[in-house]
DNA sequence: AGGTATTCACATGAAACTATTCTCTGAGTTAGG
DNA sequence: TAACTCAGAGAATAGTTTCATGTGAATACCTGT
C-alpha cells in the first residue's frame, strides 16, 4: 500500500527556490531594519531613562500597517532588555497585541494577559474584573521596578472598551508606591488619538512618533535584502522585486504585504517546478492572497451569517438576471426568513441582520451604502464585492455548510 | 412654480436578556486516626 | 478531623432581543402668483 512519495519529496527538496523561507514570514525579525533609523533612534532616546531605573514618558506610535512600528519597538525593547540585564536594573517590558484572539476586546482579558506575562495566572472567567485589577496592581507593586507595557494595535482594543480603562491605567502610577509604569501604544489608525478622551490623549501622547509609509524605492531595498537571504541565487530578478514593491506601494506601502506577496509567488513558482520567479507569479500570488482571505472569511462565519450571505448572493444573481439593479436590507431579510424556514433555523430579528450586513461591509465581502429613497425610506443599498472568479467556490462552501 | 411638511423603511444606539463557562465558598460526606 | 465532593451564588462574555430615537429626500400638500 506504500505510495511512492519519495520522488515528490526529493524533487521538493532539490528544487526548492528557498534558502530560508522563514525570512519572508511576517513574524521574522531581521537584524537590520532599513529606513527606520530615525524612528528607532527616537524611540530609543525616549526609552533611555529606563536604564537609569526611571520610568520613561508614555509613548504613542502610529502609522499604517506594515510600516515597521512593531518591529522597531521590539528591536529597541530587546536592546534595552540586554543593557538592563548587564546593569542589573529591575525592568520589565511586556509586549501585548490587543488584536490576538486570546486577548479579545475586554478589559478583563487584557489584564489577565498582562498578569500572565508577568508570570502569574488568573482564571479565564469567574472573577470580578475589579479583583483582577487589584491582583495586577499587587503583582506590579510588590517590588521596586519599572514596568513598560507595549500595547500593539491599541486602537483595536479601544473600539470596544471605553477609554476610561486606559485612563485608569495611565494614572496607575499614583496608586503604586514602589513600582512605576509606562505605557507605549501602537496604533494603525492615524486618527485614533483624535477620538479619545482628551485626558487620555494628553497623557498617552506625551511623546508621539509617526511612522510614514514606505515608498516604492524603500520597499525595494527591504525586499532586496530579505530576498537575498531567503531565496537561492538567481531566483528573483531585479524586475520582480521592482514590480513587487510597486504593487505593495500602490496599496499603502505595506511592507508585510510585499513580503507575503514575494513568498507566495515563490511557493507557487516552486510548486510549478520553475527555476525562478517571474512577474506573472506575482500576479498569481496577488490573486491567491485575496482568494484565500475571502474563502477563509466565509468558511469561519457562524451559520446565521452564512445564511445572510447566501441570501445576498442569491439576490445578486437574481438582480443580474432580471437586470433590475440593486437590492436592499429588506429584501435580504425577507429572503433570509424564507431560507431559515427551509433550513429549520431560528429567525433572527431584522435589527440583528442589519448588524450582520454592516459587518460584511466592514469585512469587504459586500459593499453597502446607506441611501435614502425619499418617501420610500432609508436603507442600505447592497452590492456583493466578491470577485466573480471565486464566487462559485464561495457558493459551494455555503451550500455545503448549510446542507443545501 | 416654489416652498414646506410628511412619511417611509430602515439605520443607529442603548440597555437588557440568555446561555454558557468558569471560580469560589461552604455544607455535607467520607475515610483514616 | 482533615480531605474530598458537590451544589449554589456570582461573574464575564458573546450573541441576541427590545425599546427608543434618528434621518435624507421623494412625495403630498399648501401658498400666492
């Protein structure tokens, strides 16, 4: 029953285009960070007082995704950690990504995660939030030390939690007798600071650093450096790098995306047994990334949301056939009700469906615009924005998961 | 004709409810001394 | 008597429902010419 896989494996090993694929993975830490000297130095100088055992100013970093914010901060963190160790300073810098599933978007979980990072543990539920809070204070304040907390994607957390949480955290110093605390916030949303409590704003933004987007040339440098390490000789040409960075620069100068693109292009080319990556593979990779993103999104939707999405797809097909333009929330809800009856599912309220539709809009699966039809009310005009080439696949997934 | 008021069909917000998961506590039970 | 078990109280959370309020412009309804 042994299937001869040796050939496949062997050729996979021999024909690999990669020297070290990790280097293109987004969690990889390069030794050198290009085009961010200025910001890194600034961060370092702001955080330097830590090495004297003092707290540093609260710091706020902002810039779009993939502009090296996290990378830079973590780099400085490592360097400071090293020095602090040599100097024997009691310093704890903890990094917390507010976007992780585990952390979710609640005060409780953020505190719980912080406590865990500081080496203790709290139950995932069951305790009053206040209790977790005082445990946190106790934990920090039991010895003389400086604690720095890096909140990555802080905007994400604060969408759900009121900013009073940050405010309390920022004022924690007055409650601490021995320890001191500093907060570093990292945000992808540039307008984030504008929409929060001014008191929080002034204390969180004691120092602010903007990370500008990379332009195509800078991206090219970054890609070139990583590609040299990641790929074998002659696998990627200058042209491919140039195109890759151009693609990414057009889409907000996101370096992470550029690296993903290059990696996926490499994987695709490798699978086809190519000896090098051509520009056409970049296009393929671009499509694949998009496709995977959407399919993944659809697959992981809860049943009710799937039904709503399916209704939208059906309505799209119908309106295309009959050539009668667009449809609205009410139409979706009606069809959704029919489907629920057929599938013997509970019917959710229109209020809820409205929210689900809004969510789909956020996710980019559909394009919903609130319009007023005058006498005929106000509603959302809904358009599907799933590319037609993957629509059949999406439909298939939905049908399968809904047993249609 | 031009201006104003209505009115529709939802959007949007806030609060309250529900089911589930988990901790903590203390009463009752058990087994060993 | 110490260790163990187990039920009940209390919390947090996600996903809803319920109730309340908001809203943009096509239409109905006036107005005065």
